[in-house]
C-alpha cells in the first residue's frame, strides 16, 4: 500500500499491492510516497526510510524462501 506525501490518499489499493501468493510469502508495507515514489528512491529522508522498509522486506522474503527450500530438501531426503 502506498500513501501520498501527506499520508492522506491511498495511491495503491491493498488488493493491487497483493500478489496473492500462498502462505506467508507476502508482506504488504505502507510507504510514504506518491505514485512515482513507489518504485524509485531519492535522497530525502522519507525516500531513505521507504527504501529501508522495502529492502528489509525483500531480505525477509529471501530468508524465508531459503528456509522453505531447506525444509523441502530435508523432507524429500527423509522420504527416500
């Protein structure tokens, strides 16, 4: 979800922000940005804060994907 600069107008509806992946593979975050600021980050403190939020969530998704792969490999080995 994304709010405009004064945090009053929702720019991206929650349904559009969600990909619909199964399980806990998604985490929708609220950014303080306009429509263009959703996909690019500048030098302002707001942009740095938004970037940190997005990059943290990408790292978490990556870590969870690795855990799921390791679990799948372990279960597969156990079933042999």
